[in-house]
């Protein structure tokens, strides 16, 4: 565990990284790698030196766990679903499904059976991942350090890898459906002939439209990540207070997050629907 | 905050989750919800129909009641009339019977009177003959004088 506040904060914002260290790399304790190998990073420096060839085990683990929780729960209900009087769990699931169905019905007018389940997956998955924030910031890292793991960050949405992972998936779908609905020429025309419908301005249009396109996944991912990360930092800062004073700030902040967490999940879902609806619109 | 393979791992997980949701989660739940919606709609329309039916039945019942009342009053009228007729007829019969009895009695009386007169007449004739015999002191030959006697009797 870290000692100074800065170290404490840095420690809590570091993912558990499993990655490849090259031969000749000097480890945190002065030892030198004799050959390149996959290992857990023991310091933030090591984690960043691993570069792209590394995996945030905590992010992946918790996000997949949350995804399985979502699918398990909903699949459980789906197999036992009744058209009669629903139980409490089925009711909860149906309320969620209906909420998403209405969102999609309002925002998406083309016919595509993928969009609604996609939106449901995004909404519930992000909601569950965000909800991990309600677990006090020290519980799981302490448990992990007792198990010999230096770092452990449980909220996957405070890791840009997670939010970008989802938003890139959405981005690929935007490209795919743009091409599928409008065809290559239609899509190219949309990129090249808007907003200025003149051949001489095609380069300008192209720059603008490609920028607009690229910004979509970035804004999706950064909005979610930024909100969650900032919230997490504040929680960690509050955890630096004397233990008897923490609840005075922790409680309002947690209550505030009851609003923030579903809101961020909702915004991500809603924007996904809007972007995909735009991709389906043929001009 | 390093970007690394986690990004790709997340994308793969996301794709698998979406696929699973599309295939195994969404369809049964929405199907059940639609089925229930249909059930509720059917139930509501059935209830509407039932209340309409009830209204119609009540109207019909009221109509039938009214009709029954009318029929009953007609029947009562008829019965009253019939009873009056019967009373009238029996009165008539009784009067006729009485008259007939009186007539019969009169006829009997008449007959008896005729008989008595005949008997009396014969007797008077006999008495007259007896008286005449006494006067003449001889017997009257009944046969000889029968013509005269009959004349006499006819005159009485």
C-alpha cells in the first residue's frame, strides 16, 4: 500500500496489468529480464512500459463478469418467461426491456432487429459496470493486496480501454450499416457532398464529415470514461479524509451517483441509437 | 490509463454479449410481453363486450317483463269477461229452466182439469140418468138412449 496521498490516489487509479516485458528490461526491484516474458506489472511505470502488449486483468475480468451477470439474469428470465402474471424479477427485466424498446421505437425508424438488443446490452452492461462504483474504494484493492495483487481497480468504465472497446464496436456498426444501407457510393457521397453540395468543395466536406464520423466513438467513450473516472477520483479523495468525517462527503457523492450512473448508461445507449439511426438514413 | 490489448478484449466481449442478447435474450422476453399485451387487450375487449351484452340482456329482460305484464292483463280481462259471460249464461239457463218448469206445471194442471171435468161430466151424466130413471120409474135403455146421453154430456 502507498503512503502519501498522491501515491494513494495513483495506486487506486492503476489497473492490474498483465503484459509483456522485453528482454533487458530493468524491473522495479533492480532485477533485469533475461528474456521477454508475460508477467504482472508491479509498478505504474512497468505497466506503461508494457505498451500495447498488455491486458488490464481487472477491467476485463469485472466487465466480463458484469456482462455474464446481465446475460445470465436476462437469459434466466427469458427461459422462464410467462405471459401471465410476472414475478418480481421478470417484472424488472420486462421494465428494462420495455424502456429500451420504447427508446429504440422513438429514435430508430428503420427496420433492424439488432438495434434493440444491442441497446439493451449496452445499457445494462454499462449500468452494471458503473454500479461497481458503489463498492467502497478500498474494499476490493485491499482484498486483492491480501491475495498478493499490487493493483486492483474494479470499475471497468473508469478504464478508457473498456469504454473505447464498446464505442469502437458501435463505430464499426455505424460504418457497416452506412455501407449496407447507402452502398459504397451513397456513403461516399454523404461524406463528400455534405454539407457543401459542390464538387470543388469535396475535400473540405470530406475533412468535415470524416471528422464528424470519427468524433462519434471518441465522444461516446470519453464522455463515459470522463464521468466515471472523475467520480472515482473524488471518491478516492474523500477516502483520504479521517474515517469519521468521510461519510459527510461520501454519502452525498454516492447519492449523486445514483443519478449519474444510470444517466451515463442512458446517454451512451441513446447516442448509440441515434448514431445508428443516422447510419440507416438514406438521403 | 494505458491503451492496450484490453481494448480489443473488450470489443470481443462486447460483440459476444450483443450476439447472445440478440439471439437468446431479446426474442423470448419481447415475445412474452407482446403475448401478454394481446391477452390484456383481449381481456379488455371481452369485458367491454360483456358489459354491452349485459346491457342488451337487461333491456331484453325489461321488454319481456313488460310484454308478460301486458299479456297477463289481457288474460285477466278475458277471464273476467268470460266469468261474466258464464254468470250471465247460467242466469239465463236458470230462468229458462224455471219458465219451463212453470210451463210444465201449468200443462199438468190443465190436463188434470180436463180430466176432472171429463170425469165430472160422465158422473153428472150418470147422475142425470139415475135421476131420470127415478122420475120415469123405468130403466133407461142405455143403448137406446146413448145418443141423447152423449148429447147431454157434450152440453155439460
